[in-house]
């Protein structure tokens, strides 16, 4: 900030000046409040400057609320087949994009109930933002995070791979795979392939492998 000062000859001039926000001067301030608040600034003046009228600095703080526009989708790759969900290196936070175009990391809890340890390819793991959210963040559209976990089997060999048209369900692979018309993650397209997989024990099985591509 800049101060305007007068000397004994009543001549004015300007000088740069810093101020401090001291806790003892602003005991009324509540960082969790959404109400507008006026803070008092302390001026550490030089010895040759006097302040007979005890002029001070007042700062009006108006808290701002931001909304979550989108949530980045983390990818966890190279998970070896058979790895239990508790051993998968899931991130503790996700990056959200706010409506002011800035990013912020928020804690997340992942739900591994749909995770299949032996299913090679990519699969979606859903999560929930930890609550309460920070005081300055709102989530009116109830956006929740998703992660893409890719499971690999180093000892298996893919003998053939054929893309499955969207909406088509191969009757011979009707076990655990659920086909929907909608893509499971906003901003990503899921491509499904019918794969013939040769395993280490010599057994050959047909499986559905998913790949997620960002739009």
C-alpha cells in the first residue's frame, strides 16, 4: 500500500508501506463463516513517522463459494491380476475443477465392491468425495469421482481380439459383464473387445476386455 504523509512544512509526499493482520486485533474473525467481515490492519510505521489521528487499515473480507465443475479421472495401470483391492494403489485425493477454472485436490474414498481382481483390461472404480467438503466448495450437481483401473496378466497371451459393436451382447459371454448404452464415465468412451486368452496352465478362454478413451 501507499501512504500520503506531510512534513513539518506541510509538504505532502507518498511512501510505500506494509501492514500486518494480527490475531489480537481481529479476534472476531471466524474463518469458517460465510459472512462478510472487516479486518483491522496494523501499520508498523518507521520511527520518523507519527500517526496522531491513529489512522489504520480496514480490509473487508467477503468469502467466496465455488462449485465443482468436473472431476479428473485418475488412471491406475499395471495392476497384476489377482491383486486384491486393498493392495491397489488408489489415490487419496482427486483433482476437481472449480467454476473459476482453478483446480483443487479433495480427499476421496473408493468403493471396491465392483472391482474384479482377475479381470484383465480396464474397469471403473467409483468413489465418493469425503464430507464435509471445505467451506468454500459446493457440489450442487452431486458429482462424484471415478477411477480407471487396468489389470494385466503377464503370463497370459491374447490370441485374438475383436471389437464388440456398442450395444451388442455376445450370448456366450453373458456372465459378469453388464452392457449399457451409456458410457460409464462422463468424458470417456468405453470400447469393448472379445478376446481369446491363453493362460499359463494351457486353458483358453474368451473374455471381454474394456478400454477407455478420453473424448
